[in-house]
């Protein structure tokens, strides 16, 4: 839980310059890769309600940058559509 709490404080998301608060949506998992074990966090962001889709969405991730400037997060973004279509996914290394 400490890992998820640390991450929530260093992962900022906003839609049209309004903050989207995060919450955990599942327990943390560990996933083994060729370069080591990765923590997998399932998070949900709740952006402020708007009359239309946001024009801009921005994210800022700074976990571990103070101790390892080369650290990278590997996000997978899912958008929950409002029109009943299938959800969309965007992966960003």
C-alpha cells in the first residue's frame, strides 16, 4: 500500500487544467519482466464533469526521480466512453 500511496502523490492528471483525483481500483500486483520485477498499480482517475469531452489532458509522473532520474513509468490508459461504445486504450512507454 505504501507504494500505491507514494505513486498517487507523484502522478498528476488534469483535464482542461482541472485536477483529476486518483484512487486505487485493485490491489498492487508484481509482474516479472526480463529487466526485473515491476509493480503494477491499478488506478482510477475521476475528472470533473464537463458538458463535453476535454480539449486537453495532461499527466505528470515523478515517482523515484529524486533517487533515480532514469526511472520510467509504463502507463496504460483506458478511457471510459460516455456514448456506450467500447472503451479505448492507449499505451504510452
